[in-house]
């Protein structure tokens, strides 16, 4: 039973986001008659709330050295949000609910990964758990659209409430099963990075590098439909197939990356992912048919599997506080989504049109690779003993 709790929690938190986020714009229009402009600013303030909550709530959990009780609160907030959206008919009230309840509720997944790090889980465990979240994203959106199509738009809120109740129950079970970690016993996880330290400038470079990588992924996903219909002259269904294939391939990629993480350093794995990303974006600029588009998703899956899996574990290794590390990594995706706007604007105005977006993404991935791979080489003034101490999970040092 204990072994099923973390995978179950990962699946449920993944489903929560996979149900709500893709359907939120549709719900705003269908339930509250929001205009396109209103949808835009509502999503902006909702994401801003999530950005702030991803910094404040994990910081509180780090100070308390307790990640499960805040997770429990996030599940309760999700339940409250689904009830408010189902009962409300006024857009301003819905917006208040999304800011006050929805933003903090979305931190639950970050707290789950912080709890894994706090309890001494190794990189492979984190990546395997991340693979389950990816599976939820493969199954969640089609299931959400099926529920909305057959039972009506409000039915997805009932499904979201059901997921929230299960999240609360799963987290409560994890609290009940939780056992203190002996401070004298350190988890025995091999560190292929050899305890190499990063300077503060190096950590900042890693953060900037991952914002850039997240931005390329966000830009590529955002313009996929336009690229397929206007660039390739194919049906929009091929865009959905391509994104679905990439998401499905990401799951076995994460499991494989988890095994490789025991043998290869973070920088080596990130380099392999960036090389795959550069090849993917570069070749996408020359794609001329749907078959080639689908075939290239193998490269895309490896690229984003590295960004999602190794990125999270690298942040947890570089930043001593598990909550802050997971929250900051989550926010690189939010910031990357913001940066993707200028990438799309610049790339699409080039002579080659939408393929120019992929060319711009390839160039930005080269820059991100240089930032991340070179960032750890100039760490100074960190004695080997301190570096080893930093590699010890907080649970072993403070529980």
C-alpha cells in the first residue's frame, strides 16, 4: 500500500492540471460568457497567482520541513475552487476564486516532488514519478473533452472535485504512513556529478538556461496548429497527433532517463537533450509532410523528457531547500511561456514564416546548452566536504 501512495498522488495531481488547465478558457466562455480579451487577462492573473504561490507556499513548507500538510491544503483548495466555479454565474467572482484558490491549489504537484526529495528519494525515483504525471497529461485532456462533450461543460468541474477528494485522501494516507528519517542514516544514492558545486552565478545561469528551454517548448507547442495548417497545408488533426505522439513517447523516455541518471552526470544528460532539441527544431524548419513531422517527435520527446526529468532533479541538487527548488523549477515553465511570445513574434515574421519559429528555437537551445553545461565549471570557494554536505538530502540532515 505504501508503495502505491506516491504514484497515485502523481497521477491524481497530473489529472488535476490536465482536467482544469486545457478546459479553463472554454469554461470561461461557456459558463461566464467571457470575451476573448477577458479570457486573456483572466488567464494572465490566474497564472500570476500561481507564480507567486509557487514561491511563497514552498518557502513556508521548507521552513516547517513539512510538505504533506500544505499538499493537503492544496487538495482542499481545489475542491473549493471546483465548487465555486460550479455555483457561480458571475465572471468577477470566478476570477477571485481562480486567484485566491486556484493559484495556491496548483502548487500541490511541486510539493509532491519536494516531499520526494525531503524523504531521500533519488533522481530515478523523481523521474519515474514525473513519468506518471506525463501519463496523466496524455490521458487527461481527451478524457476531459469526452466528459464535457457527453455530460456538459459543468461536468468537468464535478470530475475535478472528485480528483480533489482523492488527492486529499491520498495525501492524508501519506501523512499517516509518514515515518521520520534517521538523521544519522544518509540515503545511498550514487552521484554521477561527483558532488561538483555550482557558484551563485552558475545557479543563475542554470535557471536562465531552463527558462530558455521551456520557452522553446512552449513556442513550438503554441504554433504547431498554425504550422501544420498553414505551413504544411495539412489538416489540423496532424497537429494533435504530433503532440500526442510526443507526449506518449515522453513517458518511456523519462523511465530510461531515470536509469541513465545513475551512470551519467546531469550535464551530460542535459547536453544530450539539448542536442536532440537542436536537431528537432532545426529539422522542423525543413519539414514538408506529416510523416516527417510525426517521425521527428522522437527527438522532441527525448528533449523535453530531459528538460522535465533531469531539470527537476538538477534544481533539487543545486538548491538546498526542496520546496524552493521544485517551485522555482515550476516557474521556469511559466516564465518560459511568457518568453515564447517574442520568439513566435520574431520567428513568424522572417522570410520563411512559421518554420522561422523553429529556427529561432534551435538558436535559443544552443544558447541554453552553453549556459547550462558551462555554468558548473567556475564554482569557487566550495570545499569538497561542503559540496558533499550539500548533496545530502535535507531529510537526512534535519528530520
